[in-house]
């Protein structure tokens, strides 16, 4: 349907946009000066059992550069299961 | 993690998720907006709801859930976003979080709404994505789909493919477009992946446009041109390469949004682009405002353009 057609424009709308977010999420934003600081924080959190670390190609590359092991199969396995069973935080 | 966060330095807490980002951006442009979802009865949930209300978003249908059917206590999901250089990604643990159930999706939640924004993250909840699209289109909403994550594309393409015929606008990032092309067209070459992803989506029913976001490089807009899979392709580059198109830092005001949609041929294509991953794009010389908003919200448009 052409969005400029009268049938669309002529409709009465009470709301412009409705969005669905099944689970409300609060983001805690931490911005660190470089990849090394970021991955070190993640590494320590991972050691504490709080974090499973994975990443996009860029993030993974950065993490590996900093000596942090990223195991893509493990991460993919985690990603394939929802909800995640045991970790409190999963940074990715 | 709490201790580590304290050691890391100052951090801020914001409502997360693409849905809330879309609504906050749209509200800044003067649109009337509503969020449908669920939260826990806790501090994070309160913060989430208050922030949305402060942004002018209707939270009447943001349900507060205390316990699940088994009596287990529910909470609001929290996601730790650790970043540098504006590169980040994240994942949230949903195990004990309050959530909207598929059975709670009713027509009256969406009736008389122009646009329904859905994310492919809904695939995490069985039947949610298809039900959302069905209910939304059933009451005349236009559907805006965010592919969400390349892992979602890889893991749930069977669910996503089924709804393209009802989607008006689809937005994805580079990784998602590449994953999509690998799955559907066997394309391994990144240079051709975005075109093929858009061609496949438009050929399988996306009605208006596909947007591939490119991070700091801007975005590519593929607008349908005719009945088949032909498209008009335009690249919308970042104005200032030193300033990332996307930043997780809160942007003071939304007046910088809109660059990526400022040259769209059709107003319809652009109406929601500012609300998703392009919402923090820097503007060019003037702010583009969707026509359907200026007719009712010219005051807001003028205020934003200053």
C-alpha cells in the first residue's frame, strides 16, 4: 500500500508509534578509555563467574589482542539458549 | 560485578533496548508514543518506567510483574554495557526477568497506532514475533522491524523469513546483513552482502525499504523501486568522521538526529529511521522532520531545528 494514499492518510490515529519490548531492560553504561581497560574488566568479571564474554568480530579481535580468550563456539552455544541459565551478567 | 563496576569508575544507568530508543527519539520529534512490555517491581523497573514517562512516552501498558506462575520473584533485566571507542555490544540474562507473554498481546494494545516497532529479539520468546506482526497488521499498523543481532539472524531466520511479507521497513547492521546474505544467497563477499540482503528482503515482501547501518560510516538506504526486488540505493555518510554516527553516550537532545533520512525520496521511508540505530546520527545543514509530524507538531519541529 502506498503510504501517501488517502486510505492511509485518512485514517484516524490515536498514537503514532507503539513499540514492544517484552522485557524491560536497564543498561549500565561504562565507558573506558581503551580496549585494554574494557577487556580487563570483563576478564576479571569472567573469572568471578559473572560474565560470559563473546563478541562481534571487532570486539573479539580487541579482546584477543588484550590476551583475553574468546571462544566463539562457546558464545554461540550460549546465544542459542535463552534464557541463559546461570550467569548473572553476560557481556558481549 | 557491582564491585568491578565501582572500580571501573563512573557509570550511568539508562533504559535499554531498541524499543525504548525508538520511542524516545520519536517522542523528541513530537510523535505520540507508547511502550508495551513488562518490568519487575524493583528499582531498575522504576527507573525504566520513570525515564520513559519523563520522555513523554505512554507507559500505561508497561506491566509490573512481581512473581511468575510458580511463585518465583521476578526482576527487571539489567545489562552491563562496557565499551570504548563507541564500540559495544551486549547481552542480557533473561532467566528471572519479568516479561510480556505471547498470550498478553491483544489488538487493543495496537489499535489506532500508525507504526508498530518490533525487534527480532522477540524470537527469544516462542511465537512472539509472528504474533506481534499478525496482531499489528490486523489492526492496520505499519511494521518496522529491527533485525537485532547477527546471532538472531543465524539462529532464528526461519521465524524471521516468515514475516517479511508484512514488514514495511527493515533495518539491520553490517553483521546482520552479512549473516543474512550468507544464509539466503550464499554471498561471502562483504562488498556484495548488503545489496544481496536488501534484494532478498525486498524480493520477499518488505514493502518500503531496507536500511543497512554502517556505524561511523553512516548507512545505506535501499528503497523499493517497483514490484519486484529492484531498489534505489543511496549511501548516507557521516558528516564528521571524527564524530561517530552511533554513540552509546546519552546525546543531549535529539536535534542531531535525522541525517541518515534527510535525503530519502519518500517520507514514509524516513518516518522511523531516526528512531532506531540512526537516532544519534548527526544532522546535515538542516533537520529533516517527517511530514506526518510536521502537520501536527510544527512547533516541536521548529524548536528542534534551532
